[in-house]
C-alpha cells in the first residue's frame, strides 16, 4: 500500500507540474488522484504527514534572504510547528492563500504566526503575487489534500479546489517560465492576464 501511495503522490506532482495537458483533462486526472487519497490513506491506519520538506525552499528564503515584497517578516527565533501538528500547519497554509487560489513564495508554512502577523496577512490579500516558484502553490495544495483526507475538514478541501482552479487557469501562462501572475480586474470581470518577470 505504501508503494501505491507514493505512486499516486508522484503522479499528482507530475500532473500539477505538467502544463502541456488540456485543462479539462488535467482536472479529471487531478480530481481522480485527489479523491483516491482517502481510499489509500484509510487503508494505512498509521498514516500521518511526516514529510514537510517541500516547504523548505520557501522557509529558507523567508528566514535567510531579505525579500522586500514580503508582507510579514520572521520574528527573532520564530517558533515552528512540528510535522505532527497537521491541523495547525494546514490552518497556517490557509492564512497565506490568496483570493485567486494561489500562494505567494518565500514564507515558512510551519512558522507559528503571532497575532500581529495574522492580522497583517488578513489585511494584505494580494492576488498579484501568487506563484509556483520556490515550491509555492503546488506544495500547499498537496499538503492540504492530505490534511483534508486525514481530518475531513471541508475548509481544506475548498482551499485545494481553489488552488487547482488557480493552476488550471494559469498553467499556459506559467509554462512560459514567468514567476508571478498579474491579473487586471475591471468591475469584477477579468479583462486580461499579463505576466511580470
């Protein structure tokens, strides 16, 4: 069963990273993989999310590299959740999700956010800085899909679906190698998308 879980997990990563698939076909494949997680996980009674290494690149950038586009900066000796704190990590991930469904880069998803950091994040939802760079978006989707399977909390499922929509809506633009998606919104309708290097 462990091999099958790893195979499906690898397939999900391939689908999320492969921008050559037709969006509808990709949605069917991703949906099938996403909803096969419960069957695979319930067969493994001892399953929990041990591997959080996908967040390491963003964490490194948040802690060690000054990024002037960051909304919050790490506190000195910022405390972190352990990999066993699944619900807390998943809730943290939700703080960063943007209205367009994607996530910004260069934040530590395991950092225990202060009340001040949470307030700043809630005031600065900015869809202009969502990306796939440094493990952003697809890593959060993968983690939340696993958290939803384990915990059954609908808010995680909703966040996964918004993230998948973000990927499907922007996969062709991102295939060009650009990091940030800029969306111009006019009276509630998306007029056009442009890319920023």
